């Protein structure tokens, strides 16, 4: 009984607590946005792990699919439910925004999954480094295409999503964005977990470990690759949609190769083929990014006091972009398999198995 | 006994007619013909580079033949992808063992049933009743197969940690897990010591009796071939140079020339 429902219970409690804290404004808006980005990062790293970890391909254009999802769900949401200078008056009554919101996000995910075909189809014949180059190209194709569509703002970006978020909160007075982010994060992890733990989904690991043997032992490799790429891209699209609504603003520049690299770092930090690792590293990575924002000024003040650096120079928080990649180098040197290797939580703490079941 | 079966059963499991394969300017297989009857245990030998593995790769759908036809149970397979050919009932092992080393032994057996899982992505994610029933059956069948092969104690180990001989055995078990009509064994005795080879001979004979499967094998160990096979085909430079029962092949001058060179005779 306890084993069967403990995960549900923990999720319900933590979700409920989060909503309560947000609702009562015990958590500042800043803390809330960090927590929400953490959810988005968890989806991103878990979904990229599906391709890079479980399937053993090297995709480094994940942000491209995120971009598709972000734009499609933003445009769709604003077109349907908000007054906007691009689309004019709202098509539907904003009262329905709350109920339609998950479908708007899912629509972004579906569009991103279709964009995933841009990588899936070449992957039939190409793999390894060559496929990696294709994924970078796809990332650029997507952001350049959007940059060149002037009607939706081009490189200046697109906004208006805050109005939708506000109208959701007008209907029922709850912090809806944290709720949706939480739900979609759990949904994504659950989806991936079920996929890779079925015999069907283990065909993906078979492709990773020996593609020739997989094909000979009756795994339809092209089909499995298509499903996996589309699923991964689709979840990235969902993450993108949430990202857009959290910020209330999207521009193609925020989905460039830098963003893709960030996701890659999370996957490799956590460990290939480990969902627990992906979650853990996404949480850690988000904390680290935000933590350096405070630590670096402290270090700066301290260095000034002990006259370590000249008064005319300040260590700016941008230095975190030097420190985090440096951390990656250290990680690759000393623990290339990441925090978790390809193990899950239950492989490290076998005794925990008695207390939870997640599928 | 196999001889009588050949006469009574008239539909061949595998029929190859005029199979030719070119790689650039090289002709790896030239006008190869064979007919395997149900229940046959037959061999394919030849010196290194004779084109034996190429024939297997063609049969399992890994290459598209340049010319000729391959029929599995009367169905032409030349255009099919390997996983489709496996679904028709052809399974194989590899010269250098190709197990999935980071999946448990049980999972190795399970995934080899991929073409007949009977459910897809949506069932897997919804964990429908149909999914649960099928997974149960798959797991049970895999466990039974492991037990038959006396591998059940390794069920949760990783293949890379098993002894070499056991890995060979597991690879054969995995191949059988896809319910083949025709089992292709590509040098199953390669790298085994003499005790393991004896064990292998017993294993192959036992599988042949138990699983109702036609076996076609490539092997360099002549003693294995002589003991097991009723029919042997010898190829060299892609050409068939001799065929017949082991005794006949052993004494064929063309075979000796191919293996030992001209000057011996």
C-alpha cells in the first residue's frame, strides 16, 4: 500500500505545498520563477537524455525544438485568448483560457514533435558526429526561420502571454503557472519513465548498445528512432511553451546553441541514461546558475577588501559562464559518467525499493 | 533421418537461387544456390574471405543482393529490411558476439521478441490491460527460455560479465527467442576451448531436436561440422566448389586445394 502510493503521495504533498506557498506569497516572485525554470530544465534534460542517453545519439540542437514549442503555444494562446496587435481581438472568450491552456501547451509540443522529424528522418542513414551536425543545422534553421517572419516580431520577439496568464488567474485565483509547470514536469518524467521501462522502449537501449544486433533481432530501428526523436522534441516543445508563458516574452535569440549547450551540460552532469540523474542535475544546475548570481558579488566584495584585484575592476556575475563550463571540464576529467552514471535511484539505494514504486 | 525428412517435406524453408553480391569490383558471392528443407541441419564452410558471412548477411536482409532471389518459406525477402526478415522467421548469431551488454540477460531475451510485442507506444504509456498481459507473457516466456538454457541464475546480470562460452549460449538463446524457423549460426565455436566446443555440439544438437528449427551454420572447426551436419556446402571466392555429406566433402580434392593450396595434392 505504502509502496504503491508513496510516490503519488509525495508528489501531491510537494505540489500542494508549492501551490500553498506561492498562493500565500511566502515565496517571492523571484524564488517562484527560479523554481519554475527548474521544472522547465528538468523536462529539457530528461527529454534530451532520451536521445543522448538512452538512444546513444548525439543531439545538440534541443533548444530548436523548444523554440518551436514556445512560439506555437504562445501564438496559439494569444491568438485565441488575448487581444494583441498582431492578431487583433481574442478569438474566444478569455474565460476559457484556463481550460484550454494545457491543450495550448500540448499543441506546442506536437508542433515541436513534427519538427523533430527534421532530425528523425536523416537519422535512418546517418549517425554519430554526422547526425550531431544535422541537429545543429536544425537548431539554426528553426531560429533563423522565426527571425525572418516579421509578422510575429522576427528577432525582436513576441509577447502578450502575460495577458493569458492573468486571465487564468482571473477565473480562479490561484498561481496557475507554478501549477502547470509542476503538472507538466511530472507528466514528462512519467511519460519517459513508462516509455523506456517497457519492452517496447527497451528497443531504444538496444539501438544504443548495438544497432546492428537490434535490427537483426527484429527491432524496427527506423520506427524506434522516429518515435524517440519525436517524443524528445515534443517534450522539449512543452518545456518551451512553459518557458514562454513564465517569461511572458519569447525571442528566437534565447533558443540558440547556447541554450542547447546548457541542456547538454545538464544531461552529462546527471549521467547518460539516468532519469534520476537528469532531474538531479537540472535542479543542481538551476541552483548553480542562480547561486553564482549571489556568490560572485560576495567574492567580488571580498577581493576588493583584501586588495586582491584593482578597484577599477569588478568581477561581474557574467563570470558564471566561465565557471560553469570549467566545471564541465572538471567533471569530464574526473567523472565522465556524470553524477549517476546510467543508474537510477533504486540502483544506488536498493533498500528504497521497498518504499516506492514509480511507473 | 534428416534425409527422409527432405524427401517427405517438399517446401524448403530457405531457397536461394543465383545469389550474387558485388562490393564495388569484388564479387563476394557468385551464383550461389541452396535449398534447406525443414528440420535440416546443414553447414557452410570455406576458407577465410570465401563469402560465407556475406551469404548470411544477405539472408538476414542486411545487404540487398546484387542479383538472385532469396525465399523464406516461399516469400521473397530481397527487398525486406532485416527486422522484417526476422519477423518471417530467420534469426542469427554473430561471429563476434553482439549482445546488448548494458541490458540484463532477461532484457536481452525480451527485446528479441520486439516484432511480436503486439502493442505500441500508446499501450506502453497508458499501461493498458493489454500491455500488462503482454508484458507478463513476454517476461514469462523469457524466463522459461532462460530456464531451458540453464541461464536463469544470470537473469539479472549483464552479459559483459558472463564467461565467453555462456555469452555464446545466451546469444543463441536470444536468437531463439524470436521464434525462428531458420537459425543461422555464424561460427558458434569461434574462441571456445575444446571442452566448450563439446558442450556446443551437444547444445546445437539438443536445440535442433527441441525447438523444431532448421539450422544452417558456418564453422571452421571441422569436427563440429562432421558431427552435426548432414549436408555441407563449401564455397571459395564466392563460388560453390563442393557439396554433399561430410564424408564426401572431406575427401573432395577441390576442397583440399581451397584450404591447403595446389602443391599439396
